C-alpha cells in the first residue's frame, strides 16, 4: 500500500458526461500528479500540483482540468467525455515535486465511457 | 528529446529461470533519474527502485538486481529465480533534472509471464 488513495475505483459513464476523480496524497507529501494509462498511448503525464499551485502540464486535454485543495487532496475533472477517454487514471504523490523525488502511485480509477 | 524504450513487449519464462528486462533511455540532461515500477494484474503501480545518473553502482535487492550503464544509456532489471508472483508489467521511467519539475516519462512496459 503506497499510502495514496483514489476514489472511485471504477467509473462507468456515457459520452458527453462529466466526472470527477479524487486523490489523497501520502501523509506529508505536498505534490500530486495525474497520469493516464491507455492501450494506445501508454502511461502519460497529465499535470502536477505542488501545495495547491499548478507546477507542470503535460498532455492534458482542454476538456480536462484539475486542482489541488488546501488540504492537499486533488481532483481531476473530465468533461464532454468521449469513448477515447476510457483509461486507467493514476494519481501519484511525492514530497516536494522536484526531480529527485520518488513518485508513489495510487491504485488508479478505471474510467469506462460507453 | 527524452525517451524510454523497452523493446521487449512480452517475455515468458518458467519458474526459477532468470530473466532480464531491458531499458534504454535518451536524454540531453546530465543529471537525471531512472525508475522501475511494477504493475501486477491488480493494476496498481508499485515503485521498485530509483537510480541517480551520477551513481553508477549496481544494486541488488533480494532476487532483484539492476544494472545501470551510462555508456550505453541502459538501466536493465534482472529477476533471479523468477516466481509466479513476479508476473506483471514492468515499466522503466525517466525524470530529468533540467525541467525543474518532476515529470516521469515511461517506457511502453514489458509484460512478464512466469509459468509454474
């Protein structure tokens, strides 16, 4: 158990809908990351937050947004969902969000868009 | 550009065989960090090891060992006397110091199947 929690574990929804994925980092970690794992794209970095502020952005679609709250938990919002958004979404956390950190991953949220 | 290549898509071995998973990386940075993660059938990503670019010492942890060679830009992972519980997808990943932030670039992964 990495100490990173993600809810829900599974999510099934329809095209055009909006969903919110939630992540709580390990105790003491200030930085949170979101990754998408899909069959065709593999594991891709989406976005990083540090202490409530956006630190870096990767291949995140405009339909997707995220935030980190004062209690350090994070939410990833996915809107206008398409079939291709079906994937496993991972949250990770690390101490201060610098390259020397090790990222510890949560169990993931499996999103299925029908 | 930064890139991680895991050329072996799938490997199948019989229990107790040794197996090596290859990882080749590309980076322009002089300071970088390499990682291995394990993804068992249950789906979570489990951290295995981190190696700094300035530390070329090989590492052994039980049945696991890692061979870091800067000269060939490789960071290979060997499992000795494999067990069925080692069956998983293994990912190699790279993080670059020059970016200032901590973005992991993952390889495509190697699926290891260990048969009894």
